[in-house]
């Protein structure tokens, strides 16, 4: 009885460690995918736009912690197909700066 109990506990611990390892790997992968398309920091202007954004881009790009800076425009809308509606959000990034701020190939 003692050996079978120890084997049962060992098998249970092994299964738990395996599940935790898989979930940690999944969490890391999910975080990388989300942060590949979503900004870490977003600056907004006080009156609907950020004026003189190119000057601010130069200032922010000079910081050691910053990997990339690009202006974008974001629109919200509604898609309708086959009688179903869905809310959507579209973001457009300056094409020549997209590689600095996105993981898209």
C-alpha cells in the first residue's frame, strides 16, 4: 500500500508540474502575440489629435527604453454579414514605420 500511494502522489505531482509548465508557456506566447499588435504606450492629444507628432516622435525615439514609435489612426465601426452584426476596430499605422511597432511580417 505504501509504494502504490507514493507512486500515485509522484504521478499526480508530475501531472501538475506538466500542466503548470504548459500553461506558463501558453501565457508567454499569448502575451507576446497581444503585445505584437497592441501599443504598450499611447499618447493622445487634448483636442482629438496630437499636433506636431513628428517632433514628439523624435523626442520619444531618443529614449533608451523605446524600441519604436509610430503615429496611427483608429476607427470604430460595425460590420454586417448574413444578418449578423459585429463591432470592429481598425487601426492604421504609418506604413514606413509599421515594422518598428508591429510584429506583422
